[in-house]
C-alpha cells in the first residue's frame, strides 16, 4: 500500500485553502485577500524558525501572536490573524494534512469593545445635498447623488454598492436584490428620493454620447455595472468612492475623517433604530449573519440617551453640584 502524499507547503498550501474557502463558503474577494496576507506573514515567521504551516504547534502559534503584540499591532489585527490561522488549521485537519488542530484552544486577544461612529440625520442631509457639487458635469453630479442616496437608503456595504449590476436597478424598483457576504442575497427597500436619484442617473448613464468617457464605458467594459469605471473590474473601485466621499464631506462642512462608507451604513442602522425599527429587521437589512453584530447599535442608543439625560435633565445640569469627570457615572450627577 503506497504512502499518502505529503501535505503541500508554503504558497501551495495557502492557495489550496483559499480555493476551498471560495468554493465551499463563497468567501468574498476581500476576505480571501485578508486570509492570504495573514497566512503569508505567519508562514514567513515559521520559515525563519525552520518549520511550516502544516507542522506548526500551539506554542509556535502563541509565539507568533506574542511577536505581533511586540510589534505594536492593534488588538483587532492580532485577533484577525488568529482567526485566519484557526481557519487554516481546521482546514488542514479536515484535509488530513495533520492529525491535530493546534489553534482550537488558543484564546485570542479579542476585539476592543468599540461603538460604531455615526452621523446625525442633519449631517447626512448635508452630505446628500453636497454630493452633486462634487461632480464636474451633469452626469457626475447625478452619479454622485445616486451613490449617496442608495448608500444611506439601504445601508449597503461599499463593495455591494459599487458592484451593483445595472440589471438589478431597471424598471424603477421599489426594492433592490443585493448579493452580500458569502454570496447571500437579501432584499432592501428603496426610498422615494433614492428611486428618483437612481432614475435620473440611469437616464444620463444610458444616453451618454458615444464619444464621451462615460459613453465608451457603458458600451464596453463597464456595460453590466450601474457605476461603470475604467478599472480592472469595470466598476467604480471602493477606494475611488472613498475619495469621492471625502470631497462630499468637505463640501458639507464635515471633517472627512468622520465620513466613510461604513459610517453611513452605521447611520442607516442607528437612525432606523431611533425611529423604532425592530432589531431583527435591521439585521436582515444589513445582511448580518449574527444578531449579536447588530446589537451594537443598541449601545449607541444607550450612550445617546445617557448623554441626553446628562445634558438636559434639570437635576443633572450642575446647579451648584460638582462636575462629573466620568460621564458614564450617572450616579455622580446628583449630590
């Protein structure tokens, strides 16, 4: 009986793992790229110590995490790297590349409990009003208005927004079908302003003169995308939209550092919750697999309500009382 072939090493092992993640779990490209970067870094660490990914021990994984800590890497980065290593080790075990899973009992650094940043409704309205002013011509103005209206109306991830197929937006739809993480589809309703902005952009997009940059994109590489662009994918890259959002923020009088696509996604969820929306409904709209991810927004509201009491309650507004150094200590506002 012939011996089993040795497990693949180095780049081959990582490639096999990434192929499996893409085929079996439908992992998004950004997720796969993150796994790849983390595992390449870990493999380099092991190689310098005379071992490899499929032979790593628990002590060697913990040594790597300690080295990452010594380099000053953020806790969230270290937690993500451990997650990548765990996924790989579980895969290696299932493939018979090794007889154990050395990462299964390692406790990671965890993620910092951090409330998501958001914007007020007034700030979002200012951003929407400023969006057309970031465009150089009527087509860009309509595109920018459509981008921001769709983002705030649906709470889409930026990759979902820029990668929208134009076919999904035809016929003045009242809902959009969005393909999210893990190739899972979800339906999100469109507000009337978002539908109006979408209709206006489609008219200009579809009728762009053939001798213009937009006309050439629509007729060629970018034909299938709502937001065509001269990129490898054929649609607007996330980074380009991020820079565009910076311009909108400046025009709206908001610090660009406070405005990102994810912040607008947070604003969508927070404003819905403030308006009385059910947490389960928000989970569905955001495409969260776990309700626990959505529950962070209840903490945002709790924090706002706490500050509302401290700022406006007559017994908390410091009528001769000592000031409160820690705003989370509500009991300290009364003497």
